[in-house]
C-alpha cells in the first residue's frame, strides 16, 4: 500500500522576514526562505519526514514548478508531476515582529488536456488498498466537482480516499462518500452552513455528516484545542500540550498525514490519533512552512492524550 497526495493548486511559499512594514519607506528584508507548498505537498513532506512512504502528485509548471521539484528532491520526497503549461503560483508571506501578512499571487489556468493527463496519471499509479488524499483548493479551469469525480473513480477500485478541502470542492467531494474527511471548525461550519459552538455541538455535527454521507472517518482539528475524531462510529478526543508557536501553517496537514501513515502501517486508531496529534503540535513549533521534525514528533507523542468518548 502507498499513500498518494494530490495537490491541484501547488505553490512556492516565499517568506520575507523583516522587523516591520513601514508605509512610504524602504523596508529592509533580513532573510528570505522558500518552501514547496500546497496541502497535498505538505502531507507528503510530513510522511517523508516521519520515514513513511508517499507520492506527491501535483500540477507543476514553468520555472517555479521546476524549483519546487528541486526542493522536493532535496528533501527526498517522491513525486509525480502533471506538467502544466502555465507557471505555478507563488505566495509571498511577510513575517514581521508583530504578525504575518500573506499575499497569494494568481495561479495557473489548467486546461482540459491537463486535467485528462491528471486522470490518466491517477489511473496508472493507484491500486486497491492504496490511500489517496485529496487536499486543498482547486485552480482555475478545473471543475469544482473534481474531488467528487476522483473519489467515485478511486473508491470503485478499493482505494481509501480522504478529502481535506473547503467550500464547493469539499461539499461536492463529501457527497461522493470518501472514507474520511479532515475539516477544521470553520470548514465544518461552512459544510453545514451554520455556526457550531462547543464540543457537544461539534460531535452532533460530526455524527450528522457521518450518517448523511456514510463517511467512516471524520477528523475535526481544532488548533490548540486538539481534535475530535469519529472512526467507525466511535468518538475520540485528542488533547495536545502547549508548545511554543512559530507558525500555524501546515498543522492540519501534519495531522492528516501522520494519521493516515500510521493507519496504513496497521497501527490502532488510538496510536494513529496520538501520532497525528504529535505531528500537528510539532508543526507549529517550526517557522514558515517547514512543518514538523521527526525528533519533535517522537518526543511529543507521550504528551498526547487520546480518550475514547
């Protein structure tokens, strides 16, 4: 079995570090750091860091796409590029002493021919019992039901499909009955089109989605408050310790990556959730989109509490 991640809207995250942004004055940048980005790319990077096996499938194009490939090569991440004619997008993130500013540049328009290449790549690579994690937003030119289409296509051959997205791609994908989904609180509220308040409300909402769409596993991440999971009708509460926070980017991706990796390895649900909590906590301890470090994950694992509810 292999875990495949899919990133339709990959990016290069360029972090600029400076003391402050000053209007109508020259801002001196102290340091520049680039990271390969996109939720699926992050998932595969985390699995690679945790010494698991994953393949990152992504649309990549132009010089930026080649730079991302080189960065993945340097990290030892296995990937399968679906080449796009237009340049992969770049996100500019300015980190100052008082906060972070994120500017997302326009991404590529994906052609019908390129979508066809994606389907062909997925069909060639995936086999029964593999995992396919459909992650993130979709670029212009791609139908909002692509996650639903891929989910239906892969579930027919016995692939374990998980979706981590938002808005229409997520809501349509959920209707295709993936094995699992990983929303945060805001994404779950948008899926149900109502506000959710407190853990009792969260659990009711999770049960509602699980029953309505026959979804076996729902992983609700809640930032510093940990997570609530429903797996085969059983609820679990995951509590995480307080850690020094350098960046919240990629915490949810790390949770999904570690959970699926340990499930694929045959570990128990509780062990998978414990390692997922450790990976998400470790991710916030690193700057930018550096994600979690192996040693941090292992040291935090004993501090994660998983309680069956």
